[in-house]
C-alpha cells in the first residue's frame, strides 16, 4: 500500500509536475543552500579554529551547525530531482532521506538539550558546576547522535524509488499497512516534536520564573540568542508536525489514508523545514553586528566568546544570590 499522505521533509517538496509551486520550492531550496551552507561552514570553522574556551552552549551550536550542514548539502540533488527526475539510484535516495531524517531528530535534540542546559545553569547552578568538564556534555552528545541514528532507521526501510509514472522519483514513502503508517507518524511526531516541546516548555517556563526573581542591568546577549534559535527552530518545524498530527487523527478516525491537508499547505511546511537549517547563521550574524571586532578577531568570534563569558557570569550571579538567601534564612 502506498502512503502518499505521510511525507517526510524532503518528500513534502515534491509536486507532481513542474509548475509555479515547484519553481517557488526550487527558489526557496536554492536560497537556503546558498545562505545556509556557507553560513554553517563559517560557524563550524570559527568555533573549531578560533574559539578555544567553549561553553556548553557553543558546543551545542557547533553540533547543530553540523546537523544543519548535512541537510543543506543534499539540497542540490533535491532541486535537480524536482526539475527533472531522480537519476542517482535507489541507494543514494535512501541515504539522503536517512540523512535528512537523522538530522531532523538530532537538531531538535540539540535545541532541547540547550534548553536543559539553560535551566540547569539558572535554576540549579550548583548542579551545573559539576558539568564544567567536557565529559558529561560529550556523553550526552554521543547519546543523542546515536538515538537520532536509530530513529532515522525506518526512513530507509520505507523509501523505495517511485516509478509508477514512468520516471523515478525519491519522494513517496511506502508502507505496508495503516498500522505501519500510524507507528511511523507516532515515532516521528512523539520524538521529533511532542516530547522535546514538553521539555522545552517546562525548562523555559522555570527559567523565566527564576529570572523574574533576579535583577539584571541588561539581559545577556547569549540568553537572547539562545531564545531566538529555539523560537526560530520551533516556528520552522511546528507546521510540519501539526500536519503529521492531523494525518494521524485522520487515519485513526477513518482507518484508511486520506488527503486531510491541502497540498499547498503540505508544500509550504516542507519549505519551512529546510529554511530552519539555514536561519541560525543569519541569527548569529545579526547578534554579532554590534560587536567590535579586530583584524585578528572577527565579530562572530567575539559573539561566541561572549556567550561563554555571559553563561559563567550568569551562573555565578545565581550562585551568589542563592548563597545569600541561604545565609539570610540561617540567620532568621
């Protein structure tokens, strides 16, 4: 049974013929590649080459940039396939879909871990001080990459080349039953959206409550930047997962597969997914534009260095205030 309603990010960019919508998709994907690929390369090179003291946030930004870059380097092949047909064989088709799926999971995992790191730094600074060494964070990163590699596996098993119209395309996901379609949708939606979104919401709600109790002369730029990354990522991925949830409700309600969402909406959500991989370097550039750089040190380097400094200062301030409160309570 062919499941034409359950589409992965790359699959959502596949109209039946080259029309205005396809042209718009090619332009969006092309711009995402032209902006995001060199931008993420610059971020990776800057952190590895120039940022020696890397906070946990900067390390997470590095891994997020790697995941985004892996997605973006697949775009030229998707663009060619949209305009013409898939001529690169089934093995490469499965490999690219697997890369996109793995990077989808890894990206949301890194953004979620970023929120957990913010929560620990602000709400539990004494616990966070035990994380000063790189080992705990490195273990978390390895675990998240392995989990993403595992969760991306079903995309390989359900991704044959579709040649029903006489031309091969690497877009349609095939499932053998409605049960399999439900399981795939639940897997992608739960691990790719619901669970991470719950963690994000809880962490940032607790962080906001803690910050309201504290006094700052100004909001640290690193904190604002992390919030901007999380918001941009959520806005880009939210429509895609909402469509997944609607499809899941339709399948559960009818017991069969139906086109519950207009193709134009599905099409637009697929474009947003790839935009999410190119937006972060733009955010970094915007936040770095007001920093003073030198010939030896670019503004981007200054931004990442200040992120580490602000994180340490914020943690120390929280520790100082909590220590003062404990001392006051003891005297009482």
